[in-house]
């Protein structure tokens, strides 16, 4: 493949390598990008004063008065604090620094963070409660010998419930 040139430069071309020996940046499954496997940069460890100074300097959208202040990430939906926010970049002390959300696989930046209002906090709490309910083990109803249903915490084990369900049709015909 030849790139465009105005005639003053020699022709530049490239030859794609069919197989790379380097670890891929993304994993592709079914012709779609699934997840990132390599972080572009690592977070820089800073003292509390330096972290607060970086937040103040790099977040041009909202003022930071303390590391304990909270922001709501519009991308991942989590509440984050100034202590959790990652400062990345600064290769050998002279590269540009940037702020990133601490949530894994969330690439949001300060523009994506808002001050958490009461409405947002209520929504986050409601979502957390729904998640807790969804992950809690469900108690199954148990059918006892007379065909009535009762909650499983009433003394029947799962095995007993299945045994009674199996035996119930035979009892009707006896």
C-alpha cells in the first residue's frame, strides 16, 4: 500500500505482518472488541498534597477543595472520591498528566464526572439495593404432602421438597 505524497518525498509503504508475536492490545471475539488487555499507562503514586494539586490543576470543570470530595461517574455509574482518582502519564516527569476514573475498564475523564446531588445519591443507593436483592439467595416454596405450598424456611430441606413433589401424584391414586 502506498501513502499519499506530493512528489517531494520518497514512496512510503508497509507490509502487514500476518501473525504478531506481541501480546495484543485488545481481544477480539466474534469480530467485535471485547475487552482491553493492556493498560495504556499506569497510575502515578502521589502524596495527598500532590494528588489534590493535580486534581485542582487537571480538572478544569469542577473545583476540588479536598481529596474526600465525591464525584459521580456518568460512564460507570459509581461514586468516586479524589483519593481514588488515578493520575496517569508524566513519562519521566515531562509528559502530560491526566486524570482517570479508578473503576476497572472505565476510561472516563473529569468531563464525565458530576457532583453527586441527592437525586443521584438516591439512584445509586437504589441500584445498589437492587443488586443486593438480585444476588441474595432466593427461598423456594415447598409443596407438602397435602398439596399446599409453604416457604422453604419452615423445616423442609430441598431434598424433602423434591421427594414430596415426586410422591404427591402417587398419593392421589392410592
